[in-house]
């Protein structure tokens, strides 16, 4: 199975040397054997992912049985609710299979309203939270959806599947209520859990062929654990570590969803030491959708190929090896904004431009700044090469926010990323927080869809607490942070787009 097309460009020779050295150090076979010495003591309880193509097979029957039970009961719609950073695997597997899966990893009122607009009487609720935090945003959103199912005359526990660690605060109460509990692996870090319970359960219930995915993954294992210079994972690790520029990933190439999944895996697992992954428009000759993911780094063109299961195995092994070369911890968690007692202080408002409040802390923004364009110019001037746009909005109704990235990049000349928050905090978020020089533009917004959360507070309160905690962390790190709060989301995004055009 050819998993990696030969690299064409100046990095090819250097990458080959890295692969040969790694082969001599028996890195690949040691990973296959679950040997934590590849990274050090910290990896002792983080290597279960390498065996998932084999150890996840018992899930096949369990998920198939659940899907049939729900089908007979008339439940055909699947909604996944997760803590931040845990949705990428299931989302990838479902999208690659063309299986309809609604993903909620945010408490944004608009995103929750989108989910509630579906047929709740036929909804299966999958809650993925290994730690089972009863006070976290995922638990709050799950309670909102459960109440909506109950309002349709259906007992929500019978339609709920909880994926959590044994003995977590979610485990016992879910079983007692009559929900189905699927145990997830303790030794599998979040970014590496695509082929585990966190990724397979929701995708399989939505209709993805788990048998095919795991067979495809198993077929790639021998190639990536071989101590040979031709090992595609070692060669790919060489390409990720030999250069100095960003890793450009051609959008629309490879299995659906793979480009974004790779961006998350590389950004989060190599931290600020690895290449900045950038999903962008494909270049001439990059190809289209299918089995080949087109990539570019330092004028070197290469591609990974195969079904989604095989590509997950290849990329996980390659990125884990690349982290070893770079001296990074591939299994460290990202920055997941936590709820605190009360709501952390948000960035103070320093000006208003139409439907947009301009917010900032510190002395980096000139006094008297009252236009979004001037605020963006000041932020770009403080950035040392990278601008990170993080949108705490609804990826469906506010999808136009994503068009800000290419325009900001073109007009500022900065490497610019865009991510939906808090989804990206365990991926690109970790890269930007670990690498020096990034400036942050945090976009938030009022919502007409806010609603109370069972147990107290509202969805907007949850988001405000997360944004506040995240902004406080960035300010404490000395990073320039510009907050753009949309009093009206549609009008505010128009104001921001016009401001970008003035740069």
C-alpha cells in the first residue's frame, strides 16, 4: 500500500536523511510495541492509540447492535455533544463516509439552536466526555438537548449514549438513568482517539462503515511500524521536521474532512516547535477530492494517499515521530478554557464601530481607537509573523466569518489562521500559544437564540466564561489580543469585512 507519494522539491533529500536516522533508531517498531521510551516517561499512559486498529474491533458489534436498536425505535438522527477537542475524529469519519452527523462542541446559542431545529423525537444523543465533567459546557448542552427530547414525549436516557472513562462522574449517573455507556480508553490522548470509542461510536451510529475503516487502518500498520528508511510515516515525519515554512494543506483534496483533521493533529501535537499547518486553496495540479491529500512545504510538493482509516494511521504515526524529532510532547493537552467561579472579566470595551464593540487589554492598542480597521492595523503591527483569528460563533449560520482569513492574509502579509472556538484550542490553539509572536483576533457575538441551561445560567453565560478565561490566559502570556464583539452578528460581520478591505 503506497501511503506517501515521493516528495518533489528541495526538502526531499533532507527528509530522506531524517527517515534513515529514525529507522536506525528503531523508532517505528518501538511505537508499534507501545514503548514509551520513544518520548520519555510522560508517554507511559498515552500509547494505546497505536493498537486501536486491533483493539477497537469489539466496538463493531456493540455499535451495530445499538444502531439497529435505535433504528427499530425510529431514531435515525445522531447528534454528538463533546468537550472541546474531542469532536474531530468522529466528524472526520462521518464526513468521509457521507454519514449525517450533527456535531456540537460549543455552547454557542446559535449552534445549539441549529441542533434543536432538527427532529428531536428521532434524535440519538451521543455524549463524549472521557473525564465526565458534570459542570462543563458539554454536560450543560447535553442537558438542554435531553430536555428537548423529553418535550417530544421520549425518555432521553433511552436515546443517550455516553462515551466516558470507567468511574468518571458521568459513568455512574448515566447508567443509573438508563443510558447506554461505552467505555473509552484511558491511554489514548484526545487528538489520537479517532479510531477509538471517541471517534467510532458517533460516526458508526450515523452510518459510517466501521468495519471498512478499521480494516483500512489495519492494512496500513505494517508499513508504519517497519524500521526502514522507506517507511512512509518516517518519510512524512522528515518532511514535517526538515523544513522551516508552514505546512500548506490543499482544501478539497483527500477524503472529506481530512485536511482540517490534519491541521488539528499537526498544530496540537507539535506545539510551537512544528510547522504551522494552513488549510487553503489548492494550487495548480493539487487534484481534488478522493484518496489523495495534497501538501506543500518550502516549495516541496508531496501527497498522502489511501482511505480514511489508513490516512489516520499514517498521520498519527508520522506526527508522533515528528514531535520526537522536534523535542515536543505530542500527547500534551491544548488550552481548553475552563469555567471558573463566576464569569472571568472579559476584555474591556474601548470603542464601538457600528455593530462591533472593540475590546482590548494592555497598552498595545493606541488610545482613542474607534474603528475596526484601525484596531486590526494595530494588531497586525504587533504580530511577529502570525495572526490567529478565533471565532466563538456558529459554524453554520456564521460561516461567512471564515472568509476573513484569506483577506486578512493577503492584506497584512501575515500567516493567518482561522478556527472555530473552542474547537481548535487543542490544535492550532496550542501551536499559537506555544510559538512566540502570534497575535490574536477573538470574534464573539450576541445571539437571539440564547436559552437557560438546566441547573442555572444560560448558554451565553457559558460561552462568556470560556472566552473570558481564554482571553485572560493570553493576556497573561503577554500576547496582543483584539476582541471584536458583534452586537448583531450579520451586521457586525459586514462591518468587520469592510474594515478588512480598508487594510
